[in-house]
């Protein structure tokens, strides 16, 4: 799905997505990544939902967002609270949703000026199964 350009052009905006990847400011990514409004997207070494660990979220904690939107792939899945305990202790919210909903939600919150982080799992196995 392609998304329309908006006045948030100076920020890292999701401009498109499908089962095999995502576009941030019209640049294609086919691997898991972390996206924040004012920083270039960076690789996130969480290749699958099942591989998620506390260390994956510790890397996000250093960015000190207000909320983390976790895109869990083609379907919504929920993580164990122990994985995000460090974020929760700092009053950083974590919302789990399928990746398409996560991309849309990130754009909305980013457009509102929120300090939001999109943590997106792009799983090669899901791509071939889709």
C-alpha cells in the first residue's frame, strides 16, 4: 500500500509497506528496523517474533521514546511483559500490532509530534509464506 505525502516530509515517515518490507521516505527496507521521527532508520537485529529478547528492547530504551509501536508481522501478536519490563519501569508504553497497523499508527503519532519509535519485525519466513 502506498501512503500519501504530508507536511511531515522532514521526518522519517512510512511512505509504503507490503508483506515483504517497508518504505521510509520512499527508501525500501526488507529487514527488521527501528524508525524514529528525527533519526535515520537503523537495522534492528530481531529477525523473528520468536527471537525477541530483553536486549532488543534495551537498545530502544536508550532512545527514550514516549511510546514504542511494535509491528509483529502479518498478524498481531503480544510479547511477554518481561521483555519490555525496563521500558515499562521508565513509563514508556509498548503497543503490539500487526505491521501494517503499526506503520499507520507510527505515522499518526509522529504527525502529532509525539516521541514515538516504530520497531518493525520483517521476517523472511513470513515473506515466503505470504
